[in-house]
C-alpha cells in the first residue's frame, strides 16, 4: 500500500535541548519540539517508570489512549495491550502502539525514544 506523499514547505530545525514545551509527570520527561506541520517528542523515562503509576494520575484514563509511532534511542520498554498482547522494544527499534495499553521501563537503564505521532497529546493533563 503506497503512502500519500507529504510535502515539507519550510527548511527549519530545532533542538530538543531547548524544547518548545516540557511535560514532567513522575519519572517522566517529554520534550516537545514543534516544526511547521509536525510535532516531535523526545521521551525520557526513568528506571521504575510505569504508565499506570506515573502518567495515569495526570491524564485520568484507565489505560494509555494515545497512538504511538516512534524510534527507541536507548533502554527497554515493555508494552502490554488490553487484550494481553505484550512486546518489549529496545534500542534501534521503530514501533507502532495502538491506544489501550500500559507500559513500563525494563531494567536499570533509562528509556529514551523519539515519538513522531503522539507528541502533541502525550502526558497532557486532563
């Protein structure tokens, strides 16, 4: 299936080291960068992070209701869908995750990823 061509109309760059917005629930740092027509997020999740413990109190839903498309820079994250399906993502992997899931950082290393779909809405207070 061919994807529709998207045209970029501006030549621009921004650094996640100076983000447009930062969201920081417990053990979470989401750095938001907005470019013309696109929002990207660099997510940094500390060891011990779990969506249901760290983000759920902020967004006030029973499970994460955001769709995710991204790339793992470092660390490991396990995602469990409401139907029980579970996968672990690690450094070098790209991923898609549908709404209706919990997730947690595996092991003692922080998890860092770049998100290209969910950044505008992820961890936004209800």
